[in-house]
């Protein structure tokens, strides 16, 4: 009965599709067409390659000559209708979402909370649209949408959650995630984060240099793709250096915590744009990271011994090249073994409004906590009375440059096999008392399984 109905109602196009599907399923044919579009005709093994790739995906072997005949048939003028669209769906969606005449939430980047169920009660989360954002990819910037959820008085975001007015991350919220977002209108893809990590290690790139280089590259690519009147060219979204720096630092520091410890819930600043919150977070967490770092790497001989002399000696050395601007306040730290030590303050100096030039800012010598001391204290006030005399060391380690406004680099503790066990930033010079304090602090936090080198 159905055959009669089909014969009476079908037209030539329907007959063609049915007969084509009997020779090669439409699903296979669609992939063949996509591969044909992507592969250039100058490739001599093109149809053999298409046949092999179809076999890899569907486990069905087609003769390369058959593939060629099918594609020639689809391209011939005998077919009165196009069977497959040549429109790039991703480009279409992106252009549609950028159209200011259309109110839509459609986007190639729909960024949802890191979990689909509540961490407290286990119930499924109901998504709520929050805002549109700029998604920074490795070669372009596209529109995206952020969705959040709430359950059991917990707010869920793409890479974190809020409870009791505090922001937390868990390993599952940042590991193996495509997008990194801790608030604001900017979202980083993991490719951008990894690219900067590689540039930092291999090219010594700073955040400002990376952001400016990225923005220049994006503008050049936009000019090559668009016309000069395009809004994307005249007003392109920019990767803001400070925001990028904050996102990268928070993301990397949480990964360090997860790597070095078994912590399952990590508190991070509620607002990354709040300088006080960021300074407090790093200042309070740094001693914890130091302890975890020493504990982990001092276990080198236990985890992965490199021979009989593994971890047999400790080498301490200072490097003054990696310096930065630091507060000039001479903060004092206390050591149980050495007493009070002039250590310095590691926060960056504050900028204040210039009263003599309204609308302008000027640098100070002190951080926000000590800025009230500006012009009242100099680095010459440092007390070295408890330090060793020059006769105890053949190299002078006093604070030789009283007018120096940058740090004195870093001091490293390294095993003889090349494993870094601990490091400290030197806000003041590499004096013997500071070196001894660094060594004692390292020994105090060594793994119980590790032997102290003699």
C-alpha cells in the first residue's frame, strides 16, 4: 500500500534521494561532501584519502572511483537542487550573534556552570542566563553567553561557586575546562592561558607585552577579514592587561594548590578587580604554598631518586636580575632562631593623585598599607646591627643602594641534582641573616621522609 502511495506522490528529486541513499547512506554522503570541500583538488590521493577516512569513521569501505563518481554527480548540472548547504554554520552563528538588529542569546560559546548538580543536595541545577561576554580565542574574539545556577544558597558559575559571600573553586571546576572565567565581561579559552605560560617560560613575556601583542594581532586579523567600516574593526574588544593578569594568576595558583596538596576546596578572592582582596589572598596564601612546595619537592629522593647521590647536598644562591618595584617600608619578620629580621615589604608602591597637577597621578615609594609614610622614611633607616660583620663573609651583602626602589631578586635552595626545594623573593639585599633565615625555614618544612643533607 505504501509503495503505491509513494509512486503516486513522489517527484524526481525524492526518487533521486532514495536511490542515492540505497548506494551510500546520507550520513556517509554528508561526510564525503564535507571532506571534499576541505581537501583541495590538487591532492592526487584525495579520493583514496576520503575513502579511508570514511572507513575510519563508519567502518565501511568505498571504492575511491565510486566516491569520485558520487561527488561528480552532486556537482553536475543534472541535479536541479543542492543536496548540501555550503554555508559554514559556525560563521553563520557568529555573524548572527553579532547582528545588533537581532535580540538573541544564540552563541557558539554557551558557558555553563562547571557542574550540572548541586554539590550539597545532588539535585539537578536550573540554568539562568546571566550576561553576554567576550570570549578570547587564540586567533579571534567572539561573543559568548554566561549561565549560572543557584541551589541550597550556593551560586554556581563556570569555574567557581559562591557560598556565604565567599568564592571557592574545586579541582573539577578548573581542571580540563575549555573556558576560564572568574567574573566580569571577559572569558579566556584554555589555549590563551597555555600560550601565555609558554611565552612566559620561553620568551620571558610579561602580561602587558602579551596583552598588547595579542590585541595588535587581533586587529591585524580583523583588518584582513573585514572592511574598514565594520564595528569590529573600529571598536574591537581588547584583552585588558590587569584583568588577564588576575585571571591567569588565580587560575595558575589554584592549579599549584591542587598539584601540591590534597585540598578539595580552595577559597579565592570574591572580586579580582579589588586590589586589596588580591593582595590579601596572595600574602596570606604564600606561606602555605611555600610549605607545600618544600614538602613536595624535598620528597624527590623518595618519589623519583636519580642515584646514590640524589639530594645529597643543598646549594643556595641568589639572582638579582628578576627584580621589580616594591614598597620601601622596612617590614620586620620574627624568627625563633634569629629574632627580628629586617625583611621588607613586597607589595607594589601605590599611585596617588598629583595635587599640583589635577587629573594626573604620581608614583610613591610605599604600598597602600604604608603610603601614609611617604617622604617620612627612607631605606637608609635599615638596622643591620644584628647582622654579621663583613669579616664573616668575603662578599659584602649590606643594603648598598639606599636609593634602590626595586627588589634584590630571588634566593634559591637547590639540591645537587637540580631540584629546586625552596625560593624567596628578596625585598632587601642578600644579607647573611636573611640567607640563614631562608635556610632554616627550608629545613623546618622538609618532608619527614627526606634526609637533611650534611
